[in-house]
C-alpha cells in the first residue's frame, strides 16, 4: 500500500473512532432497521439517507458545520444495516 493510501486509511480510522461518528453510524443503522420493519427497503434506504443529509445541512447553517466524515459514518451504518437485512433474509 502506498504512503498516500496508508495516510488516508489511518485518518479514516482516527475519524471513525470519534464519538460523534459512532453516533452517526448507530443512528443510521437504527433508523434503517426500524423503518424497514414498517416500510419497503428502498423507502427505508432513501429516508435514512435523507435524514443524514438533512442533519448535515442543518449543521451547515445552525451547527458546527457540514462534515463529510459524518456522511461517511451514515453510509457505513446504512451499509451495515443492508448487510444485516440480507443476512436475516438468508436465515429466515
């Protein structure tokens, strides 16, 4: 792995260990899984993405500022939820 990639991976690991990023991950995971209990997968996915994006837009105007790392944590939470849903479908 080149030095640039190692630096990027290390920076990503450091950022994802922040409590705020962990909250983004868990909230996105939870919103996706709970909404999937009631709605279709595509609707749940879109709603979860829009909630995360809306939160960042709100932060841009009224909070600490827009953060791409927060959006990455949201997407990772959603991806984990999709893996769990897929795993449950295989088991059930």
